[in-house]
C-alpha cells in the first residue's frame, strides 16, 4: 500500500520498523530493529489493552523508555473493518484517467461515500486464460478513518511512513516460509472472521475474507454435540478447498503442498485436527518464532493478535528477498 507515501515522502534511514494496529480492545505492536548488517531482528511484540479511543502517548510511554521509537519508521496496519477489498475488471481508459474511472466503478460497491474515500489499487497476476481481461484489486477506506489513525500516530511522535493492509502484511510472513518458491497458503483466524491468502514468491494470487471466526467453530466442545459448530467447521474447510482449487484452475499453478495456520489464542491443535482428520486438508502450524530472526519467544495469543504487525515490519526484507531472485 502507498496510502502514506504521498503524504510523508520517501523512506528515510531509521533504526528499524514499528508495526502498529488499532484493534477493538487495544493496540498490537511489533518492533524490529536493524543490526550491524542492516538486517531486521524482532525485539519486541505485544498487545496493549487500552480504552477507546486510545491515547498512544500514554499506551506507549513504557516502550519509548526502552526504544527511541521516534527514530523508527512506523508502519500502520489497518484492520479488516477499516477498509474494503474489491476485485474489478480494469476500466479501459488511459492511465491518467484510471483513478477517476475506478472511483466511478466502485461507488456502489462500498458502504461509504466514494468522494470521501482513500483509494489504492494494484494489478492481479495474469491468469493466462485466452481473452481474459486485466483485473485490479481495489483497497478503499473512509478518509476519516485514515486521518484519525494518522493523527493518533503523529501525536504520539511516531514516524509514520506506510499504511498497510492485512493481506500484504500477512503475505510478508508467508514469503519467509520454505514453500515460498512453489507457493504457500496461510490461514489467519480472528474471533468473528478469517482470511486465507495464497501467495507465491510474494505475489498474492488470492486473498479471501470470510465470516467464519474462532467464536463460531466450537473448538472447545465435541462437535458431535453441536450441529452449528460442525456446520461452521465444514464451511471453513469448504472455503479453504475452494480457494486452493480456484488458484490451481485459474492460474495453472501446481497444487500447494498444504495450509499454514497462524496460531490462534487457544485450541490451535484442535483446529488442525479438524481440518486434517475430518476434511482432508493438510494443515500445519505456522509458528512465527521459527521463521523470524527474533530476540523473543512468541506464544499463541501474541501471534494471534500481532501477526499482521509483525509482518508489516518485514515489508522491506521481503521486497529485497524477492527482488534478488
């Protein structure tokens, strides 16, 4: 995402990157610091419970005593409810008319005024199908939402450089996995919703949000005693399988070897058992502690709340990694 680049200029030399996201009940934050070889190392990660709206100056006071955060680049990660992700066929217009054409085309597809929206877009990978047109992924967010979060960061003396989204932040983590070269699918579940991302060499081929979240899956009960939980589990498995089949069919990519699941706060192993044993999906835990250069251990709760902000700090590392191939 380039939301803030137009507002804040080019990236400057810094001590590291701070990933930050405003969640419903608090703030998730990750701090990655450059070492002498100019490589990032995760040095801090936590969820800070706060009142709403949060006072970042107060919430981050302790961290400012440990780290000179004003000398770190700040990457703000929007939550799924902060923006709309829409896929459209690219309008057949000149490049200098594309932005206006996109606004016109999505005005009935978002639930806020298009003239009060911040909009960005990027091309999706070509499908290779005959006569298939170019398509665009559109990211639209209410201007007031962006301005409010930017102001919170500025008041806290954070050096805001980038506004990111869940898809690309999580993509950064997937790109660190050994399967990256041949393609990897990752599943990220929150309380009320979830997301699956299929990417290969840092190119996102599909990202899909769904309304099946942890709360509906009944992971702490026997599903034979709860038809609703069993139905939600089947719905989740179907979404996963459809996503895998779609990418294989549309893009002609060999089948991905399996599904990497970012840990949830509790019952991660139970979730894997359901996907593997009852739905035939090869799933494994994506433990961020094993793929990141880090000074700290990350428990399941921290990973479930902070995965996107951790991924946001690895943005430039992944770009460098993929450009070198």
